[in-house]
């Protein structure tokens, strides 16, 4: 069943998962493959953070966010590399959409992909400086926040994988718009935002 989601107010709400090695995907100049999946309902796509492990200072690894109404996925290490969907998504405000971001560990923009509602949409690469690969940092893995920036809207079924999801995997997760059981894909973190949680409070269980 899927009955719950978490509401973020856009000013100070977020989920702090903590700093765990399971969410580090780079060390010693070698990147590892990973993927992130989430269901979101944005109040404003001008600046909406899905997840990040990036304090915007010195502990920087990756950020997935909507910025200027466009979908961005970037990695940081020395310099940065990224992919974006270079089309405004203001029509997605106020409606549930599924987003998925995958990276094959190649240290190249061509290894990064962005999916919206089961369809790949990224169309533009960008970079800066000299990207040498991600490093394991002390930054927390955060949902709905990156440094001083916060998301406004609803999020549900946020998951992170230490593997490269295939296009067919993404299609299965999207499931024609109905959140499905993703346990067979072995996420290393899966926050159902209330479903399967016991009781109430400020803790969201990692399923």
C-alpha cells in the first residue's frame, strides 16, 4: 500500500539520513555506479532538492535538484560534471511525478542519465574545472535539502541504489504511475515516508 508522503515547507524541513559509507560513491579517484529514485510533488520547481551529499563548501559529492525550473544531476570532485533536462518543467508543479537519476561510475557526463515518468529526458551536459572523481566526505546524505536550500512540496518513496539501474528497471519502478515494491532491486536506502512506519514523530524508517 502507499498512503503517506512527507510534506516539506521550503524553509527548514528536510530529512537528515546521516553520513554512512553506503551513500559514498567515490574514493581515491575511482567512482562507483549509483542511482536515485523518488516520487515528488513540487510546489515550485525554481529550486527543489531531491537529495544531496553536498554542503556547498568542502564536503561535496553529488546533488540532484531542480534549479531554474530544470532538472539537474551533478557530481563534484576537483571540478564538477553534470547532466540536465534543458526544458522548463513548470507544468510539473503541483502534480506527482516520478524522477530517477543513474550514473555508471565512468567519470563522464555521458554516464549520467535523468528519467521523468519512466522516460529518459536529459539532453545537455555541463562541467567546470577538472573533475577527478568523487571522494568520500563527511557531509550527510540529505533528502529535501542542499546546504542552505530547501524543498517545498511532497516527497515519497525515495530510494538510493549502489548500482546502475537500467531503463527497464526505471520503467518497472515508475509502473505506469503507481508506486511499486522495489525491494527486488536491492536499494541500499529506501524511505517510504510513512508507509510501514510504526507510530508518529520525526523519524522516517529506512525500509
